[in-house]
């Protein structure tokens, strides 16, 4: 046998040794390759007997290494017992905050906007001036109306003097009755003219006063829609002032929720005055925080919306710092009663599979039984199960992906389960690192196997 043949056999023996020591790195598919190389290398030695010997040894090593694996351990899961107790039931509704009073500010006369006299976005008082329109035109109209009033008064005095003069003359027959009657009619017409002139003066005075646009309510004034110099009319919206303390929250609820809410909080009065229920509403903001003060349902809508099947409720909340603003998201919650003997499981134990709710129950024999259940309300991190389980049964909350119907599992604590998961992750990382940073001898073995395959 030549030197190269001896080296090849030595290399093959090293591979066989590693196959026994690290069986996962070499598959059974290498058997035929190794046998062919051994047969070729020893074709000049003992008619291939050595090849058969080495091949037999390799097969035995494969068989032995496959028996070294231990039986797979049972999947570990974390379970929780089904609790049965009385729980308060809360109903949540989505609503929108609205100003208690919202006044849209529009001018009452047409003109050019001269000044914006309020700090936009700030609190204003009732009667405070917000805008000014150029008053010159309206002042001129007032002066003209006053002049017309003066003329009307002068004409009235003239007609009165005629009547006073004609009255004794008519009695003496010095003037005709027709002339006297005409004088009286002229006096009455002059009086009417004076009244008309007075009204025109008052209208002109109002128009002039309306060049100062004031707030009709106290509240927060919005940003001005117009700018100085704009020509505004009675249709132009300038801004909006909203009374924010208290603030309204409007939210629609279903008919059933309304009846449950009214029943739990106490019967309504004959007049339907829900404000007598008191502060029974909680308010949750967009960031999840709870408003510090509870609100009172104040108004119930007149009718149920036929398209949605809901009825509108108006709740009122104290808002002393004007933090809540119109249009703001609001989630309203109310206590609607107590659920007697409710069966509770953690929400993470329930799986939604194509619209059906499934729970994996662990039997006393530690076998998995997957059931379809009916769910009710959520209570914090738990879910009320109305059908499908019994009190005291164990449900899987961690390791659901490992569980199958009829499979036997090993219930462990949460800490043990988390520790096993961390160990598994560390092992995976180490395996990947070991593959990258394998010893030189292992890489040499793989090189030999590659060369054998290429041959």
C-alpha cells in the first residue's frame, strides 16, 4: 500500500472517530461515499477485506451513536387555575368632548376688520371686545339719521302750530273744516316721521356699536379665522368661544347598555332626569390616564338612532383648568352591575381562531384538551368565560405553541418556564457561535468530507 493510500485511510478513520464523537455533524448519507473511498484506497490490499472491515465499523458506530440520544422531555407549560368569584362589570363607550356652550362669532355689520383685541386661545370674559370693524361709515350713518330726526321734529312743530291756529278759526267759520282736517293730518304724519327718524337713529347707533364685536359668553376663544384688513360680512366666521367648565362629553350607547346602566344606577324619574344618578361616569383620556373627577349623566337623547341602534347620552365633567378641549377623544366608563359567580381566566390563555375562542385545558393526567368556549366581559387582565370550563380547572397561559390535543405536558412555574426559555436561547446562540468558531481539527474534518464528496 502506498503512502497516499495510508494517509487517506487515516483521514477516513479520523472522520469516523468524529462521527462517533459528534454524530450530528455527519449524516448517514456519507456512508456510501466513505465506503467507496476506502474500497478505492485498499483495492490493492487483501482484495478489499480492509474496506469491508472499516465500513462495518462505521455502520456500527452510526447505530451506536443513534442510540445515545435520550428520550425527548415533556413540553413545559405554565398553567393557571380557573377562578370563580363575583366581579363588578363596567361598560365602556367612546365619546367626544364638546364645549358646554359654543358661540360662533360673526359680525353683525359689513366692513373692514380694523383690530383683533383678544389674545387668541385665551380665556375671555362675557362682553369683552374681540374684534373691531372700521366705524367711520357707521358713524356717518348715525349723524345722517340724527339730522333726519331733527328735520322730522321741526316739521312736527310746524304742523302742530298750524293745528293750533286753525282750531279756533274753524269754530268761528273763518276757515273751512277741510283746511282744519288737513292740518291735523299733516301733524299726525309729522309725528310718524319723527318716530321713523328715531328708529333710524337707533339702528345707526346699533350698527356703530356692532363695529365692536364682543364675546357673548365667558370661555376660551379660539384662533381667529380672519386677519386685519379683511372685508367681513354677516356670513363671515371670525372665531369660536367655548365655555369649558363644565365640559360636555357626548357618547352613544346601545339600547341594552342604556337599560342596564339605568337599572344598576337606580330607576329614572318619571321626567327621565338622569342627572339625579349623580357622579357615576369615569373619563379616560387618549393617553390612558383617568380624569380625576367623575362626571354626571345630564341629558338622554330623545330617540334611538334607527341606523345605529344607539341613543346619545350627554355627560358633564368638571374642568376648572380648561385641560379638556372640544373635539378631544374620551372613553367613558360606568359601573353597570355585578356578575355573580363569574369564571375568570387570564386573557393570554384565550386564543381567537377564525372567530372562535379556544382554551387549552390541562387534565388531572397532565394531558392537553383544547376546548371551544364562550367569552363575556373583560375584567382587567382576565376574561369572563360563560361556557366551556369549570371552576378549578387548569388552563395553559404560557407554552401554548407547544401544546396539542392529547399531548402530555409538564406544568411548571412561571419562573422555571422563563429560565428554560432563556437557557434555550443561550444554547441556540452558543450553537451558532460554535459553528462559526469551530476548532481547526473540526474544520479539517469537514474539509476531508468535502474532498471525499468531490472525488
